[in-house]
């Protein structure tokens, strides 16, 4: 197969719609129909964005990197006015939406969904994963094991929450936070009060969660694609820190998963409605526990650590979903 791949192109804004950073790709011959893929990202130079675009191009698909904030969200217009003139024409999208633009990003994803565009992360699923409380509630409702957790909105609720968590030390988390930001380890009551007073002034709500001491600052990040665990790494916190996030200076090694961990990860992704997810698991004396589910997992750390081509796995997932959609469309036309 010969695939013509052009370099990244930054075209003049005057000649492009505001959402379009670049268009790339050529038709391939791999036994499947090509897919027009849009990657919602504010920065085309980020590792995950570049790898997804590269993998899609190498598999013969057309790729657009779309600046999320430059996509117009039109409400109250006729359906025919929406498709061509205001939104890029794509078959599928891969949302890479930062937490700072979650609200508008969800509106953009919903706009694509209303046009029947396939997505690795539906808007409702992104919203669930970004709200740590809602996420934990969904996993608990599905019978999935999670750490003991209490929501605290008032300083008077501190002691009951700590008691439920099993006593000090405890983990305190902002309900919305990523990459280890807004996560604190409190070993003394004075520290708990100081953190909660600060958060209370900011009108934020927090989760008080049990500290799993036996994990020794490690957890497991699993990438789930289409109900299958495609890669996993064990992350270890940097010296003097309890957070294992690689962005916080942690280290990582590839790890083989047992059946229980695989099942927990896939069930957690399913509970959130995500086609692609990063699932964090921590080992405890009670067995593996689910910490968080990420709707837009970074690829650099885990691809570098495991040597797994996760970007291509994600593209293949979109190929399968697009094939299903086209088959349904053909069947509907035959019946009609």
C-alpha cells in the first residue's frame, strides 16, 4: 500500500474556517472504507494529538485537527443550515478536551452528536468522568469496588467523613481536578481543617477518601479501547510525594494485568459510556479498587512505557464503529 502523507500544514486563517488547523490524509487500500476523522484539540503539537493524526493518516484516513473553541455552536437554526456551513464535515471525532474548557467542549461534542457523528467519548460520558463524585456514584451503583469516600460541604462534617474513611491519614480531592492537581494527603486534623477552609472560601466541594497505605504510592493506569484493555503501566510516585501521576514526576513500568483488573477496567469504561478511557486502579488489602476514569487519557507516558501503539488502536475502534454505522444505514435503505 502506498500512502501519501503531507507535512503538517498551517493554512492562513483567511482561507480557512476558524476551526480548521490542518487537513491531511489520502485514501487507503486496507479492505475498509476510509473515515473522515476530526480531532478536537487546542494544540496540534501535543504528543497525543500528533500520534492520533499520524496513525489515522498511516491507515489511509483523512484527518482534521479542530480547535474546539473555534467551533461555532448554533442553536435554533434549521437542520439543513447546520451541517455544511458551520461544522467541519467529519464521520468521527476524537475529543481531546482540557478541563478548563469542559463546558464549551461538551457543547461542541453534542453538536457533532446531533449530526450523527461517531465519537470515542460522548458528551454525557465526558461530563460523568469530569465530575469525580458522579463518576464514583456510577461505579458504586454498578457494583464496582471503590475507596470509601464522603462528600464534605461544611466544616462540621469533617469528623464523620474521616471516620467513614477509616481515620487519618485521608486523601482530600477537589471534585474537579486532573493530573494530580487538587489532590492532598492529610495526616493531621489541623491539615484537614486548613485545606477545607481554603476550599470552602473558593466555594468548592471536596471528597474525603480513605488512604490506601499498602499501595505505597503506586497505582495502575489502564487504557481501554472498545471494551478491551490494550495497555497498562504501574505508576510510582516521586520521592516525597504520594501522587503517582507522571506529570508530577512519577515513574512507570509496563505491567501485565490479571483477569480481575481487566474486568474492572472494562466495566468502569462501560459504566461511563466511553469507547476509549484511561482507568486508574489501586491495589488494596480488599483487592483492586477503582480510583478514576479519564475520558481523554494522555498517550505519551503509556505509549513510551509499554511500546504499545495505542493511537492505532483508537483509530481501529473508529473504523469498526463507522463500519457498523454504514451497515445500519444500508440495511435501513433496503428496508425502506
